[in-house]
């Protein structure tokens, strides 16, 4: 059975409008959740969780997705920021926030991005060393080794001034320690590194940081930092372009459809006359 052009156009319009609505709910209505001064917080310290939404939501509720519940979040609303102090191991975990309008409490935003809070200082610090050494020539391969007598499951390597971290599983070594080797590739410029240890059962509760390890490079500087999980700029542009195309097609169909239906109605009326 063939479908009429009207039905096809209505189906297409419904599809594109539906996709546009979902893009709208998951995009512009989605708050952004961040931590200041850092999402890696020492035990006993403080952190401010911030929520921001472009669409006018300025009152938020915050909830924790995993780990130990946080009683101070129950039935609490806040304006843009929420201070946690002093930070305890119970605060480690994943947080999200949602915004709503004070005059329309039934109108909620989509959930924010997940924000992971790591609490440090729960175990003794590991040691961090560099191979072939802390001073290398430009272009020379560098490997950082994090190790400890504690049987950590995971090691986390952070670079000073960077929000993200690299992680590798710990493996037993011949000298009785538990170790992870982070190959950074060819050295390009000097940076300072630290590493932490954690266990599978409490992945957001970390050890004290290792002593800072400055790595200096002799030669021409450039930029290099392994970031396999960092989103691609081109990917972001492609997603934005895809959303723009959907909106454009929906607007075009919505503009043309009334004229098409009016034309068909007039044609049928003339045939009846």
C-alpha cells in the first residue's frame, strides 16, 4: 500500500522535530557541573561544586550517584554553588545537578554532566621516578614509574596544571613493590608530575600524592601530553553541524508544509466543483 505525500511529509516533520527536541533537552537545557579549585581534593580540605545553565535555571539540586550517601545533600537547594567542607572519604564519588525555576517547580532541566570528586590522603604516598632520568634531551622517550609497597590496584598520573589524569593498573615487580610504567613518548618540554594509588573497591579514594617530579627537557620545546580520552575538537564541530542541519530541515519542512496542504485542499475543492 502506497503512502500519500502528505503522510510522508508529516512523518518526516515529526521525526526531525523529535530529534530537535531531544537535542534541545540534552544540550542547551543541560547544566554544566564543575569543581573549584579542583576535583582532586585532600581529605580535610574544601571544594565548591558549581552548576551553571544557559537557559535561566539558577536554582539547583545536587545528588550523588555512587559511593557513600552524603546527608547534607538531602532536600537541599542552592544558588549556583555548594561548598563541601571539610571533605571526608564519604564525599568521594560522582555528582550531578539539575536546575529548576522557583516559580515553576515542576519544570526541571536535564541532569548535568557527571562530576567525579576524588579524595586524597587516605593511604601512604607512592614514589615516582623517571627513566632514563629527570633530565632528558628533546625527542628522547620518557617513562614515568609509580610504585609502592602497598598493593594498590590502580595508579593515577597527573601533570601540574592539567585537569585530566592518566591511569594504569599496578603490577607486582621483582623487588616486591606494585608498579605502573607510564610511557610518555618523546620528550618535548619540561613539566612537573605526581602520582596517586587507589583500590578497585574505592576508586575515588586516593593515596597521598607522590613527591613532585620535575622533568626537564633540553632542546626545542613543543606540546605533547598523552590524552587518549580527550574529546576531539573536530568531533565537537561535527556534532554541532549535525544539530544545525536537523533544525534547518525541520524549519524548512514546517514552512513548506502549510502551503503544500493548502494547495492540495484547493485542488480537491476545485475537482468537487
